[in-house]
C-alpha cells in the first residue's frame, strides 16, 4: 500500500476543514453541488471513453493506493546469477530457476530464452510487449486525468446554475443566499477534487508506470544478454547503467 497517497489526500482535506472551522463546516455541505460535480464528471468521462475502459478505471484508482514499488537494484543480483548459471551450465539450467520469478514479464523472457529462441527475436517480442504495456498504462492514467479536467468544468457549470437561480429570485432575499451558496460551493468541490485527488493521482500513476517500464527495460537487457551468452560481469555492467551510482553494487567482489 502506498501510504503517501492516503496521507496526502487526508492531510489536504484536514487542512481545508481546519481552515473552515468546525462550526462553519455545515455551510460547505451541499448535496446538489456533489451531484453536479460528481455525476457530471462521471458522465463526461463516459462520453469521452468506452464503457469498458471506464469500468477499468476502478482498478486504476486502486493501483494508485495498492501497489508495491519495485526496486531495480534488487532485481539485478538474480538476473546476474541467471547469467552465471546459463554461461557455465547452459541455458536449459534456468528451467530450474523459473520458480523464483514472480514477475510475468521476466518469466516470459526467460522462458523464451530456454526455448532456444534467437536473441533478436526475444528482443522484438519483449519490446512489443513493453510498448503495448506503455499504451495500456497511459490509457489508465489518462482516464484519471480526465476526471481532473472535467471536475472544475462542472464546478463552473454549477456556479452558472446557482447564479441563474439567484437572478431569478432577486425579489425574495431569503432565497438569494442558498442560490449563491450553490454557485460558490460547486466551484469549490470541483477545484478540490481536481487538485487534491484526480490530478495528483494521475501523476502518481504516471510515476508508477515509469518505474515499471525501467524495470522491464532492465530485464529485457538482461534476458537478451543471457540468451546471447554474455559474460556475467558484462551483464552486470549493462544493468548498472539503469541505476543511479549510489545503488550500483557488484556481486563479483
């Protein structure tokens, strides 16, 4: 679980509530405003994307909170060890190691190498998989970004609705307040939901995707090198190129 997302959203809401004050909080509760921003934003997203992708957004939302950040530096020792064993005992020895692999992408690549596929073919297959994976990830965080784009727009629509209602009731001062409240609170809901929830979560998902792609590209380099019979020291040096210097630890000392 990514506790930072939860702390960030909860902390932002807490600061807003503290700024409003407990006694005044009731004035910021408006069911019509929630409906305009919430249902209006969802309706716009449904128009903008196919239904299947919209339903998939639920999984994308969960991923922003429930994901395990992979660390490339922890993957390198295993891949270098595979290289050592493949070079000394042959590529087929890795058949005994597949049970240690938890990542489907790496498992697929190692299995392709075990099956005797040529390194250029392995590279092409895995590069295609990475490319399509990037597109799927982009589609996911683009949907969340759309929520952040449409929410303020529907906040403004709510403001216009409130202003129209207010202008129609100028002869009754008692009705001006609720109409003005609807106008302002709807904009407030749209701005908060976009800037505290949707836009930051889209950014978090993009960062997660970037990290995953780094791991896959590192694994691709290692698998092709193993299939080519490269020296394990060379494999390790290649993989260290994906890391910041402070994370580079050799297994040959």
